[in-house]
C-alpha cells in the first residue's frame, strides 16, 4: 500500500516543482488571464457596455433588437486572435477576406427589416453566423445563404455553440435567393452587389422589406431599405453610406 502511495506522490511533487519553475519565469506583474479562460460574466459585462454605447447610444430603438444584441455571444463568432475586440464597435476579419459586420450595422439592418417574432427572414452572406444569430434571437425563422463552403461549416458550428442551431444554412450563390423557402417577410444582404438582384425582390412578401448595400467593390456603397408595397410596386429609402465586402458570384450561377 505504502509503496503505491509513494509511487503516486513523486510525480505529483515533480509536477508541482515544474509548475513553480514555470511560474518564476513569468513577468512579476500579474496580468489578466487570456479572454478564452475568463468567466462568461466578463463577456456579459463587455456586451452590456457595447449595447449601451454602440447600440442604444447610436440610436437603435427597437426593444427586440436591443434585447437580441444583449444576449447573442458575439465572442463565439470571432476568431480567437480577435477575442479581445469581440464587443468593439467595428468589423473583424473572419478569414477568406471576409468580415463579421460592425455591431451597430447588424443592429441597424435588423431594425430596418421591421419584422416580428415568428416572421420568416432570408440572409445573404452567412459569414460568421453572427447576424443570423441576432435574427434568431429576435424570434425569427432564419434562412441564410453563404457562397464559401468552409465558412458554412464554421458558421454552423458557431451557431450551434451559441444555441441557435435552428438557423437553416445553404451553401450557394445568394443572388438567386431561396425560392423553395420564399416568400419572406424580410431579406437582409450582408455583402454588396453592384445592383439589386431581381430574384430577391421577387421573393419578398407584399409588405416585406429588403435591406441591402449596393455599390462597387471598395467604392461608395449605399444601404437601401426597399419595401414591397404591392405586387409590382416597391419603395426605396436610403439609409446612408456603408462599406461591405462585395457580393461575389459563382461561375455556374448563370448569366443574369
Ligand atoms: N453576416 C455576416 C457578415 C459576413 S461578410 C456575419 O454576421 O458575420 C459577407 C459574407 O457574404 C461573406 O461571408 C461572403 O463569403 C458572403 N458572400 C459573398 N457573396 C455571396 C453570394 N453571392 N452568396 C452568398 N454569400 C455571399
């Protein structure tokens, strides 16, 4: 018995010595643990600051949107190397030359859809999955299309981790919309085409709203809110200048 006990004790003591040695090499000033290992409370506090400063402070008024921005864990949707900026009010790289949008823009576009819990919404440009999560947190039935296959997988995993696995994602060119799931109460496009895709206008319900940035890649783009007033009647309102990654087209997507 005693022999066995010593056998266990020695590795434990050695491990302790190694840890102590490692500890001595660290900087004398205590630094905070990396964000990955901080408690969820830290992220919640940062998120609350973001909601007060960049969402309510910048003029977002919809209670549903404010609530959604306060619950969706944005840190789950940003790459580890940018965790410390997860709740800053600017876009962040997510790989493949793409970005997760600025929190204020996510909130503004969601608010401008003017949809209600239970409505059906299409997003073009899933990216990280964050915008889709915010839509789902507003109680919407979310369909989202992403053209880059590896981003579809990452977004799916991140949505699951955040608790929004009900979002349906399709790997395709979003220019053509999602005809089988149409018509939609709202459509939100998070990459900029140089013209408004006709198929998306056709997949809106009468009374539905399309929110879309339009303009040349890297140039001046304008964010539009387009409401379908009747079968063949649309009203466009400008929401101002924005900068989005371009809506890219797949080669086999047709010539339209
Ligand atoms: N809504 C995203 C922002 C993504 S950036 C988020 O919350 O993180 C824009 C995304 O649009 C990119 O992931 C890009 O790959 C995608 N995209 C570009 N062209 C597309 C197209 N034709 N169809 C679908 N997605 C497209």
